[in-house]
C-alpha cells in the first residue's frame, strides 16, 4: 500500500470554495481511480493549512493517477491556494484500519 501526502495552504478567503470544489468535484474523481483505497483530509480554517493523505493499492496506481488525473486536479485547486502544494509518496509502514504492517515488501 502506498500513501500520497499533499500539504498546502488555502487562501483564507477561499476556504468555503475550496471545500466545495474538493468535496463535490475533485474527491469523487479521485475515489473513482483504479487502486484508490482511502482519503483522509485535515483543514485548519483559521490558518488555511490543509493536508490530504490518499492511500493506494500500489505504486503503479499512484503513478497512473499522477500522470492522468492529478494535473487536472492541481490546475483546479491552484487558484484557491497560497503557493504550490508539496507532494510526498511513501510506502505505508502500518495501518490498523487496513491491517497493514511493515508494508515495504508488499509496496514494490
């Protein structure tokens, strides 16, 4: 299992618009991608700090998403952000919900 972690800062005057776009347009598109497992989001409406972790079955699922869908999603989010998001892709080491432990070997 692979985790894809995005961190960014939402423009404070656009938090409501960001939430609407994310929940009604972007998230359904992300969830429909092959290999998608779960999405976890955190947003501080006072500072605009946003973090999103998506879980994927394999690295190839993440690569397909990155190449086919993420550029469109990033373009739609960009006008609502202060600066560019940071993106990390890491193997999931453990997850109590998904029964994953020391996933390094299975993430290849």
